[in-house]
């Protein structure tokens, strides 16, 4: 028999491992596809690989303030890759720059992820009010990781079509 | 301050809610896309929507024995949608039949999901040996749900391209 505390730590770890697995999957795609492949649309008229990679970096970068870990590293990505669509005409960083940015954002997230204890993962993220959190305790930091993991999996499915 | 037991129950619920959200997402797609849309490839030369839906049902159906909930409802789906590719030439159920099958598989999973208590989610799934589970306690039933949630999100990202 295991105690609740052992299972709680295990499940937090399982959740973080699931996030890490999607990031590893994304990094593997970045290591194997050429820049020309990323420049293509994943399906006719849909987003390019480059846009989706930039989008995923922008969303991961926004986790830093959302989780109370500090400021975004690349705030300019939000306008290019979240607020605007692929064909906005806005200038985008190239794949080599995006790869560096992904590395930096993930290193920052990893550092903070490793510094949190189990209880801290159940604290509210920074976009929920104290009143709402009292009623909706699932709006905690760990749930941000769960939701962003699914978001990343969704777009990785699309990036795989560049194969 | 919350107890470990409260947080454990909360995190189990968060994990199951995340699975349910992806299923809801899939059901919304099934309700809004036409059968003709599903018959199309998500990108040129890639899987059709119909194949991906069948694949997701087959994988969900296989969760029943994997989680110790009983036999698969539609064992014939494995050959068509997991062991063989889209262009296998094997006859596939039509979308109306697939929709019924998805409904039945999800109803069975939901019934069993709701019957498990927190501790039971941390029991081994049926494909891990006692020896391996002793060393790798993350190979539990809840981790199957986490991994299948990400798998579904991956393919939903592809199905979205049929829009």
C-alpha cells in the first residue's frame, strides 16, 4: 500500500513527464525536418510548420508569467504567432532562431518546474482571481501544464504531416 | 491548506477531465463535419478523417482490457485501424456506424472510470508485470489515460485540418 503523499508525488511526476515527452517529440521533429519542410503548409491552405513551431514557442513562453515564473523571454512572438495568423505578412524569425528560442524557453520552464514542490503546483496560476480559485481549485499551476501538453500534442499531430 | 488526499483526488479529477475534454472535442467534430469531409485525406497522401476516427475508437476500445474493465466491444477494429494503414483495402465501417461505436466505447469507459476510487487508479494496467510495476509504479491505470489523452489530441489536430 502506498500513502496518498506517495501517489500525489507520483501523479505530479507523471503529469510533468507527459509534458516533457511532448517537448521531446517536438524537439525530435525539429532535429529531423529540414527548414524547407517547415516552410511548407501542413495541408493546403493551412498553417506552415514554421508558424506552428513559433506558435508553440509563444504559448510555452507565456507559461512563464502565467505560472508566476517571471516575464516572457520573447514577448514579440505573441503578436506574430498567437494574435495573428500565419499569412499576416508580419516578419517571422527563421527556423534557426526559433530553435534557439525554444531551447531557452524550455530551459527556463524546466528550471522552475524542478524548483516547485508538490504543494506549489496546486497554487493558483496568475490569471485566476482569489474568489474564482476558491470555487475552482482545479485552476492551479499543474492544470496549465496539462492543458498546454494537450495543446502541444494537437499541433505536433499537424507537424507530423510534414513528413 | 489542503491535505494530500484532497490534492490527490483533485489531480485525478483534473486528469480525467482532460481526457473527457478531448473526447468532447472529438464528438464536436463528429457532429459538425459531414461524412464527405471525413472521407477526405487530412493532407495529400495522408490518412482520411474516417481512418483517424476509426483509429481513435479502436485505441479507446483497447483501453477496456488494458485497464481491466473487460473485453473490447469491437475487436475487429484493431486489424482495420491499428494493425493496417488507411489504404489497406480492408472494408471499413461507415461514419454512422463509427459514431455508434464511439458512443458505446465511451459509455463503457465512463461507467468504469466513475466506478474506480483514487487508489485503484494507481494499480498496474494489465500489460505490465508485477516485477516491472514494482520498479515502475507510473505504469498504472491513470497513466494509460494520460497517454491516450495526448494520443487523441495529436489526431484531433489532424482532423481539424478537414475544416
